[in-house]
C-alpha cells in the first residue's frame, strides 16, 4: 500500500509539473508565431505591448537602466518624468511590485549576458501561467483523489483559453501576475479544509495559504475584492457548520495579517483599510466573541444561527461605513458610480462612465461565450456536477438543522459528497464568481478556470457518481462498482473526444505563421526619437501615450490608467481633440498640461464602431451636449466642426494654434505653437 501511494503521488506530481511546463512552452511558441518576436527589432517588439501593458513594461525598462536598484525604486516612487506637471508614486499607484521582482531576478541571476530583458520578462509571466495550470491540476486532484481529473482540468483550460485567460491580449496585465498565486492559495486552502488531514500536510497547507494570500494581495490592486468573495464563501460554509470553525477563523486571521502587512508595505494604502474584506473579517471575529456558545445542538442555538448571519452582516456594513467616514480615501469612487449606472440606479452623460459602460469586458457575456463552453462539453458537465453537489449540500444543511451531526469520515458507500467542506467551499465559490461573470464578461477570466476544475473533479469523482446512485436507488448493478467504472470511463471518453476535435486546432495555431506589423506606428516612434526635443510633452489618446512612453521615453500628458481621478479628468479633457470644440478651447486644454505636440489618430477620428453611440466621438458629443436624443432620433448642434477633421484642413484659426510637422496614413502630429497670431 505504501509503494502504491508513493507511486500515485510521484506520477501525479510529475503529471502536474509536466502539464504546467508544457502550457508555458505552448504560450511561448504561440507568442513567437503570432508576433515573430525573435526576428523583430526592439522597437517593433515594444509596439506589441499596447495600452496599460506598455506602461508596466516601460517601468521595468527604467528599473534596469537605473544605476542601482535602490535608485530605480526611488525614481519610481518620486516619478516626475512620465506625466507632465505631476509627480506620482508609480509603485503604489500602478502596483509595480511584479516589475520590481522581475528586475531584481534579472540582475541577481546574472541574466544580462544570457537573455534579453523582454524575453526574461515575458518568460516569467509564461512561467507563472504554467504554475497557474499546475495549481488548478492539483486542486482537482486533491478533491477527486485522481490525477486524471487534473489532466482533464488542464485540457479544458487550454481548449477554452479564449475564456480562461487574457494572456493573449495583455501579457503584463496585473491579473496575469496575480491569479497564479490565487490559484496556489485556492489549492492550499482546498487541502487545508479537508477532514482527517495529517498534521504535517495541514501545516504545509496553512503556510502556503499564508504566503500565497499575501503575495496575491501585493500583485494586484483589486485582489482584496476577490479575497472578499472567497471570505463570503468561507463565511457561508462556517455559518451552516459544514467546516471546522477553527480552520475557517485561521484563514480569517491570514486575511487580517495580509491586509495589515499590505497596508504598511504599499505606502499606507488606505484602500485596504476601507475594503469590504477588512470589514467582513473584523465583523466575523467580533461576532465570534459575542456568540461563543452558539454551536451547541439546541433549538435556541439554531435560531441564534440565523441571528448570527444577520449580526455579522450588520456589523460589517456599519464598520465599513464608519471606516469610510473617518479614513480619507479616494479609492475606486468611479467604480461605485459605474455600478450605480450599470444597475440602472442612475444615469449620466459623463464621458468616462459611458466609455467604461461601452467596454466589452464590462458588458454582459455574449451568447458566443456559452456556445464555446458548450462545444467543448465543459458547460453541460459543470451544470451536472453543480446540481448534484448543490442538492447534496442542501440535504446536509437540512440534516444539520434537524440536529444530525456530520460524520467524521465520509466513506464512498455513504454517497454524501455534500459533507466534504472543501467541496462545499468550491460550490459556493463558483456560484458567487458565476453571478459576477453573468453581469460582467471580464469576470469570466476569474470564473471559467474554476468551472474547468469543478467539472473535471465531478466527472472523475466516484463519490459524486455514488451520491447520484444513492438517490436513484440502483439495485440491478452494484452502485460502488458502477461509480468506480464511470469515474474512469467518462473522463476517458471526454478526453478522447477533446483530443480528436481540438488537438488538431491547437497544433494548427502553433504551426500557422501569423503576422503582426504596424509600420505607421513604427514610423511615428522613429520620428519622435529622431526629431522631437528631449523635453517635449506629447498629448493624444491615453492608449497611444502609453506606447509613446515605452518606445521613446518622452513625457506624456495622460496614461491609460483608471484608478486616479486626476488622470481620469486628464484623459477626458485630452480626448476633446475628437470633439466639436473650437481650436482655442483645445489649445487652452493642451497648454494647461504643458503639451508641446499633439498626435491625432485617424482610427479614432474616423471610427466606424459596431455600436453607434459607443464611439469616442459619440460619447464626447453626448458629454458636451452636442447630441440631443428625442424619441429615438439624434440631433447634433455645435458652432464648430469636429476638431480632428477641421485641423487637417490647414485654415485659420487652426493654423494659428497648431503646425503640422509629421503625418502618415494613421497619425497626424502637430506642434503646439507658443506664439499665436489671433486672426479670424
């Protein structure tokens, strides 16, 4: 038995690590085929980083160019060379801890002589994605008891890559750095919640939960919201007495420790103090002190259980309200306004709010999303597993209300999968994440990976099949034998069908040479580096400004960041170059930010969007009152034509304020005149 267990553990670990390594290699190969990265010049490589990704990588470059790491960190925390007229703590505001870590590893490992910085950077991200897949593999394996479930999890994850990760579109994004640590935390938490775990394994899982929770919080500014969802799952798990209270409260203490440590190391980040996670954890701990004897099996205690949930929620809401009253913060006020508008509680003409509402990631998921999950057989099996687990959990809760205690050890023949605390936790967790994903398509990247994991666990778990057969009361066939057979046969059949249908497509992706080439942007960056003064400040769309900052190092007037009110106002003001405003108005806006050059993008000026009303120029017209909607008809009025069109005509008064110095098919660059002749 010992040799058998060791062999099972060895081959399972080998399969998990191999799956992660193969996925990392797959991403690297696909990236090379998509961008021809190895055959590009440095400028062409950097152009592949778009929007906020360009900003993150630009700071990584600055750290490597600094004379010392300490000097580089100081320049980032007192940065006045990125945004005109603004000194920012870039490490805090943009959560640059991944870049700090990458630069330290690059210099400490002596990789300067071996690998280029860009390859090292994206290599770390791809490696983390491999760890992500390995963690999902281990979670499914721990829950089901067979590493076949892990293999199926990985297969579904890769096949549904469009809906499980954003790595294809934005390599340096914060979630690509953070979610692998969260997956490790979930894997460790799954093991920690298991019953009858030996002391060494429990201690290891506890330490891993500690380390991964704190690291996750440091890597992503929105991590505490995802941990809040997890805390709610654990709160519900504990409220129904389906897990050991001591273990759940140990996890709460980990949250509290991570929040305090994160607050101190993130330059006293007030967002963590007013976060719903801190309020909930504090309320739970306070409620525990008030309700020490609540879990005795009496009728009064069962009534108090309902009061306990009400008590926790009341304390949490009150505490969060008080914290926000007394702690100065500006954290995510725009998110609250966005939620109000999204839920139909308010209406607005604000450009930023309407622009966010038009983003695809903030829309409800499309039918194509569900169709893709169904075609890969993931969604049907997930729904089947979820229904069986939910019904079993409901049975267990009913038994607990009736005073029946949980079994210390759940055997296969019992058919009670709902009594396993780690299973109940994952059921609640995926339901909560699923509710968020049904509202915002961008949340699918948090939900779908755990859909893959839960579905794979279910079809590979004899306990789940046994639970189903207990309800059906099978007599013709021995239910335990049938459950064991199905737990092997069903995933094998699924695996072969997925291999037959999707493996050729994946191989085609890796062998098909794609081409990404943007000569107009390359020409623009080359012109800026050769012709523009070093002290020049550029103005234009935030997405383009991020690329200009990365590729040239020149100062810009705005950035594609949406967690700062001042930057949001700057972005809206500078976007006015695509509105129906006068040349004088635009000139005053640009000079107020000390801009020297203006870059107009033809793709925005002449945008033909799929959704009318969501184009940048439409949103600006609405915000400026240049469009009035009456009974479904739009009426536009303005004394001036659209600035980005009029300036190209080279007539007065536009030529008085702006001088065209460069243009190509996509971009028009204008020097902002310092001496103006005000002629009509």
